[in-house]
């Protein structure tokens, strides 16, 4: 392994990095916007541009494994995005959604790989995506991003494990016992993830039949909690959306003159929601707010497109309306 090649690769990366930073921000914004538009629930979307020391360490590994490889092409996580969801099913939904938005160069479910080996441990789904229209373009740093998808519990385990193992704080004689304890923790967290998913599913079914309480008397909009309860009943197979998304679409309802659940129910009475969703051709299960958004688009057409609250996404709505009209 030539130190000169490593130095040259690091110098090239230092020159490239200032252009990667805005690319990272653009990918974070695009991923966030895409998930928000779909109405899928999540905790956070964050990003980072790979640090120079981290790139240098990976470049050394690349050149040690294959002296002919170009680290600027072989190190594929120069732009990194991380999406943290609450349950595993939402990870699968986000992955399907991003496959529609970008060209996927690689898709690895490391949790499945760990399970296939009969072990418990690191669980995270890693997508390598590009803005290029075809995968044949391959990896180009400024057009590609490595996207990690994890649940909250998977993220907690990974961060704690990384913090302990990579700071050199584990005495060698304690490594076997700590490996066993990390494995035990990973198994417990996998079980907890499944239980959280079951809890959410049962709550969602129950919400459809639950009593809807009064909203804020000083706010003319339908309350987010009221609306979430109503939509859980109308779209029983849809996932929950983020709280702020319920609040946002309540504002659109108010623009339409709809300020109560009774009025909303009457408005949607003749809308064939199943047909609307089928016409959209989703590859992922849309969230409850997205389902309502589609139904309102179907019901009101141009009136919905013209709402002030839709000004920032009028073009995207028009494209979705084209799906409804064939």
C-alpha cells in the first residue's frame, strides 16, 4: 500500500468536500420532503458529509484490500443521510418510497444478514442511491448518497455499541462477556421493536371506534388528535403520520371551509378512497394524511390545487391529479 496514493486520495477529497457539503444538505431536504409528502411517520432525518479523518481511514482500508481501487469511488458514504423511524414497517415503507424517488445502486438489510447468520446484533438498512436516471452511471460522489434506515431502538443500540467499541475503552479480558451482553441487548431490542409495532397496530384499530374528544375551542381547525382518530377509522390500513402533518392538513381543511369532523365526513362520503389510492399506483403504503390529501384532491380538483397552503407544491399535486384523470 503506497502512502503517496493515500495522501493523494485524501488531498483530492479535501478539495472535493466543500462541494459535498451542499450536496448533503440537498439530499437531506429531498429525502425529508419525499417522506413528508408520503405522510409516513418518522422521528428524524439527518445528514453528514464524511470527515477527512474518516475518509482517510477508509481510503487506507480500500487500498489495503485492492491497491488498484480509487478511494474517491470506492468510499461510497461521502454523503450520508440517516432516517430514524419508530417501527420496522415504516423502514420498509421508506425504502420503497426512496426507490421511486432515486435510482438504487445497492440495498443491504444488515439486520436480515445478521439474522440469517443466526445472530443478534447490528440492524440497519443501507441504501446507496443516485440522482442519475440509470444505475449504469455508477457511484459519483456529488450525485449519490448513502442512506441509513433504522428504528429508534436499532439506532440506540448501534450508537451505544459504536461509542463503547470504537473508543478503545473495553479491556481485552472483558471482551467476551461484553460481546455476550451486547448480543443479549440486541435480542431484547428486537423483541421490543416487534412489541411496539403490535402496540401501534392495536391502538390504530382501536382508534377507529374510539370517542373523539373536543378540540381547542380557540382554534377553528380540527384538532390533530381528533383528526388522527377520524383518519384511523377511515383509513384503517394506513400508517400514522407525524403530528405536525395532521395540523398542516387541518389548515387546508379550514381553507376549504371544513371545520368539523362531521363536515369532513360529509365531504368524503362519496369519495371512493380505495380507487383513488389504486389510481396513484403507490409502491409503498401511504400514510393517513397522504390518503386524505389524495381524497381531497380527487374531491375538489382545481379548487384544492389553488389553495394558498398548496402553493409550494402545486406542480407535484397537478402530477398526482393526472394519475386520477388517467
